[in-house]
């Protein structure tokens, strides 16, 4: 039960001066704000997060759960997800884990369906799972190209496919896709990852325009260097060393991303924050 609020505290008695010099009439009025506590617009929402077993997804699950959201967490490392669920539920939160490989549509659908079956609806989907293998194109890392496209692009599309029918039916929902500074700029050794993150931005903008009839919001978030396990997937040792050094020098904590998610979610429902780009203050490109 919300605490009773003394409405008198919320009312102001105003005496307004005459509008025209030759008018003697003053206007007296009382303006009261609505007797309702401020809402964070996160409390009570059902949020599905892919790639929640580490890094940005894990930090976001913690923050949103602390703000009162029920979270459904997907990733391949189910042991990591389960211990996060234990932590969140141990603090009184609502959380569930579903082993999910986002390259398989059926598994992504199973995650979203589990959220709806357990909590009755899906308010927010965060398409966060991603990988960042880096190498020059001439190294012909074709398996890595395929995996990057499968996880970073198809995984996002599969998330949309799984959540959109529910959100259309509900006539509400919020899809948050994770791009990158690399979704705005390409550099050497980064063509395939940057292409995948450009695709995420394009898909998000197309989605934004299409879902207007369903009262839905869409946000694409593009972080710079954030300290996570992301650089661990780089197979070329020299490139990996350079990226690890870069991250050690400038990367910011993962809760920077979680706060960006919370900001987008917490706006009133008629405000649609479409794009957020942020970097460490020290990051140049
Ligand atoms: N950290 C940064 O500097 C940065 C900057 C810009 C954008 N991003 C983006 O942020 C997102 C999250 O990355 P992160 O930085 O948090 O890195 P991370 O710590 O490596 O987390 C990546 C997450 O994606 C999951 N994942 C990878 N492949 C998957 C698959 N096939 N199916 C399901 N889940 C999969 C991983 O879980 P499992 O391995 O357990 O499946 C993990 O939970 C990515 O999209 C990344 O591109 C990160």
C-alpha cells in the first residue's frame, strides 16, 4: 500500500495579477498536483535480457531487479545465470533463468515465452547478447564472421520475432537493442563487428517506425569501451593484447550501461528515447 499523502502539501493558492493595465480583476486559483507518488516506470515491469550471464546484461539485471522489475535472463552459461537468479531472488526480487543460444530462434522464443508464462506479460526486451571477435578481413576468419552475424544480427531479429507478437497484442512494450560506437564508426580489424552493429541500428530504426500502431517504444544503446568479458573472444593474440590494454586503460564500469537502460525505461510512456551513444570520457574514437 502506498503511504497516505497529505494533499494539502501538494496544493498552492495563487493570486494572479490582472492581465491588462486597465483591468482591476485579479484571479485567485488553487492548483494541486495529483496525489500520487513518483514512479520509476521500472517497478513491476517484466524485462527479458539476453546475454545476462556477464557484463552489461548482468549489471542491467541487477539494477532493474533492485528497481523492482521481474527479470527473465537468457544466455548459454546457465550456471552463471542461475547464480545471478539466486542472488536476485535472495534479495526479494523476481527472476528466472533460461538457457538460451540466441542463434537458435526456438530457444529465444522459449525464453520470451517463459517470461510471459511466469509473469503474465513482457514489457521490455533487451537484445544484449553479442560477441566481438576482431581481425583484419585478410585473415579470412570466416567462422567468426558467421558467428558474429548469427549472434549480433540474427540474435536481435530472433528476439524481435519472439517478443513482437506479445507486445502487439498488449499494445505496449519496449525493445532495447544494443549496438556500439562501432555501430557509428568502422576501423581496421573491426569491419565485421562494426557491420553487425550498424545493422542493429538500422533494424532498430526500421522497427521504431513500424511499431507506432502498437504504442511501442524502441531504444538503441551504443556504448564505448565498458569493462566486460567482451574482448576475451578475440582469437588473434596480438590484437587481443592491444584491445585488453585499451580496455584496461579507459573502460568504464558496466553499471554505466545499466543506468542508460534505466533512463530510457523510466521516461513516461509517451516519451520514446530512441538512441543513446555514450563513451568513457577518455575515449577518443
Ligand atoms: N563492453 C563493451 O565495451 C561494449 C561496447 C559496445 C557494445 N557492447 C555490446 O554489449 C553487449 C554485451 O556485451 P558485454 O560487453 O557485456 O560482453 P560479455 O561480458 O562478453 O557479455 C556477452 C553476453 O552475450 C552472451 N552471448 C554470447 N553469445 C551468445 C549466444 N550465442 N547466445 C546467447 N548469449 C550469448 C554471453 O553469454 P554466454 O556466453 O553465457 O552465452 C554474455 O552473457 C554485446 O552486444 C556487445 O557487442 C559492448
